[in-house]
C-alpha cells in the first residue's frame, strides 16, 4: 500500500485483499487477516481497515463467520476478475490513450506497442 | 456523558493569548491528531486538560465531571509530556512504581514487555536517558496506565525510524485490543495521517479545524497545470496557497472543483493532511 496514492486508504486496503485472493494467497473459504492485523501492519486506524473489509462484504467477496473472523467467499476470485475486467477500460485504456495523444503517438503506433507487449 | 469536554478555555501568559475561547470534545475510544505550529498552544491545551495548569477561565469535564482539582477525574487521564518533571536521581523503575500507585489499572507485565522490546534499561536514571529513550520511557509509561484518556505530546521526539514504527504499531495493537481515547500532538503529520481518525488544528490559540480526517481531506484539492490554465480554472475559488515552478503552477483549494468543465492539461489532485495543514496554518 502506498499512502501517496490518490485513492482513499480503505479502497487500497480492499484492493490489497482482492489482490491476495487473485494471487491465491487467500484461497476461497480461508480466513483473511483480521482488522487488527491489517491495522497494525499498515499502521492505519482500525476503523479504516474495517471500512476496507466492509467494502468486500458488500460485494460478497468475503463473509463473516461469527466469532471466527472474515472468510473468502466461494467464487470470490471469479467475481473480482469480472469486476476488474469491467473497470479495465476506465482504469487503464482511457489513461493510455490520453497519454499517447499527449505524446502524439498514432493509433497504429499504440496498437503496435500493445502487440509488442504480448511478445515479451 | 462519556468523553472529555473542553468549554471556552482562555489562558494568557502576559499579553500572549495562549488559548482563546477553546471548546471541543474528545469522544470515547477515538484517536485524535492535535496539530499546530510551534507556539500554537498545543501543549498549553493538553496541560490544562490534564490539570497541570489552570485556565484563566473555562471548564474541563471528564465523563461529565469537572476535572480541575478532582483526583478521580484526573486518574482517567494520563499525559506523556515533552518536558521531564521527574526528580533528580529517580530511576525509570521508580517512576513505574509511582505511576502504578496512582493508576490502579496499570499493567506491569505489559510495561515490562514493552520496555524489553524497545531496549529500555529500567535501572537507569531518568535524567541520564537520551532524548530518544526519554521519549520511549514516557510513551511506555503512558500506554501501560490503561487510563481511558491518553495524551501524547510529541511522542516520537528523538526516536529513530525503527522506534517510531514500533510506537505506532504498539499504539494500534493496544487500541485494537482495548480501545481508549488517544490525543497525539505531533509535527510528523505524514506519519500519523493514517493512524488518526479525527483532526484538531490549532492556530495562535484558536481551534481552526475540528473534524474527521476523511471529511477534512474532502474539503480540499490541488489543481496543477500551466500557469494560465490554472489561473482561469481557479477563478472565484477559495485558494489556500500556490506553488509555481517556471510556467507550471499548483494551486491548493479549499473545496472541490468540477473536473468536467476544466480545460485540457489541468490535473486535479487530492490534498494530503500535511499539505492542507501547511496551507491552513501559513502566515
């Protein structure tokens, strides 16, 4: 996490947990770190950590097991992937095209660069 | 009512008005940042709340009870001060013993563990501690009291980066385990920005901001781009300050700006706590 990031900290916390789910660090039906662990690790207020986790609860990505903690929902990785694909245009393509225009790159040149990215 | 209520405090030192009609509430179980420039009145405010000095006028209530000259109310607060009030020759372990006498909830085992973690030698005389270990000794004492209202005046003064890191983590661990109210007065704003939930900004003895960190940060933004474009974009807005570098300009605004009507090449950024503080408290 990077506090210089423009986005609110709780959004970054939610994303960090999502990244963990996507990478397999937090498999389905296993427990994610507690509010306290996240708060102490990132040196942030527990209320902020809780707010981040609650974002994921609202999207059914994690769920609460009473008295135990928060667990990764079944199908969570798939639903994160679906959501991020939907946001891919706004979060990435839009920025790439804006920057390309600023530099005077043509559409063809940009397309060629993307092709090149796949060859790596 | 639970919490600390400060009502219309005034304090003058000669013709210096250290506190001017200060009223605010520290709610139960929240972490506050008390921010102000040197000489703004932070320490005077904390000293008044914890009964070390008397105000010229005004009241302090702890859980609804008048705090001045009230031992029961004072036992609910503990202040870690920047200054050292311990007698000559007193050892760290003696200070621990005396604090335990006054604070029945004092956790000795926790105190010992934390001292070990920070490498604090409790057999040393307090006066012989370095600035850093002087701070460490006082912050360990403060965290160990288990008082419901803890005041930290410059808690990380002289601490190296590792020890500062340990302090923030110890504070949050303790807070998560059993919540309390913490008021942290510090100049290292970037470091506490994520830790604090509420922000109080004091300027020349007056409270100029008192709200949640999230709300406060939402009240400002930065606008950057070429000087001409920025100038036209910020017309009619409340500008807190401006930085220029050649033909480029960044303006710091109070309030938000509608990004959909901006000319190309203008970038809107988020205000961080330190930037906002600097522009709010500049002369």
